[in-house]
C-alpha cells in the first residue's frame, strides 16, 4: 500500500495534487516546517526534526502495508512544492468484517494555513477511502486547541465519539484529545455499520454532510 494514487483538485485559484513523494524531497519537511514549534506542537513532538529523522520516517512509511500516504503538492506551472501530507493509517480490510482506517494530515508550510487546502485534502481522502476502498469508517484524533484541524475534519462529516483527557502538555497546560469518526453514508456500508440499530440524530446530520463531501469530490477530484 504505502503511497496512494495521484489525485488532482483545485482550491480557489490554487492547484493541488495529492501524490507520492520520494526520499529526495524529505528535506522539504524541515526547511523550516517541522522545526517550527507552531507547526509541531499539536503533534506533541516537542523536538526539532533533522533530515535523518525524516528519512527514517520515509523508510518506515514506504514499507507500511497498513497505510496509504499522499504528499500535498502545490502546483504552479511546471513547478511542484511539497507543503504537507495526508494519510490513512491502520487500514483494516477483511471481507467478512467492518473495514476501517485512521486518518491524519499536516501542512508544514504555515503560509498555506487557512486557505481551505486541508479541508479539500480531507474530502478527497474521504472520497477515496469510501468510494474506492470500501471503508465503513474513518477515525481521527485532534488535540483540543488545534482549531484548524478540527474545523477541516468537521467539514468532512467527522463527529465526536469521545474525549480522552490530559493526553499531552502544551503551552503550560494539559490538553484533551477529541476522538472522531466519519461513517460511509452509502449503503450497504451505512446499514452494515448500524446493523439494525437506530442512528443518532447527530450521525444522521453527519451522513448528509458526508454525502455532500462525496458529491463534491466526484465533481472536483481527478484521479490521474
């Protein structure tokens, strides 16, 4: 699995490509990216990253058969710049069971925060996971205070499942972690997930939102 197929989309006037990356570009993560406290604090790393760290991460990802990872690339003419990553981890697919995965994203170039890129990447990844992989559920977790990430996930139909208290210590205080899920709104996946139980009102609202996300992706995401 390791790297996902190329997906192309636009965010306003920005052309974005979700695509694999090579070990040769790992320096992009740390220049300055992952060396900025404001970038990595919600990852609870508390350390600067070196090229060796990122190359080790790359080797791990490339061999991981339970993950699907995309680089988030900004395309300007003939130039391509890596600005972040988005991924599905802990992918569990079995013909007789519920299929699920855990998602994660990061934009390490701060100048591209707040432009809707993370939300669009979430939507494309959600569409791929549900429409092309047949997942029933995608889970995610966000440290409270990380408003941008929480908002981007909510726009894709992620809802709160439970709060895990005091998971990290940031800026002089303990922070809780929101654990969320996004359910495949289409049948038979939706029915298989609930297996006769009555969905909650919040889940039904999220279903409508996620359906809108998938409709958006069908129109705006191009698989290369």
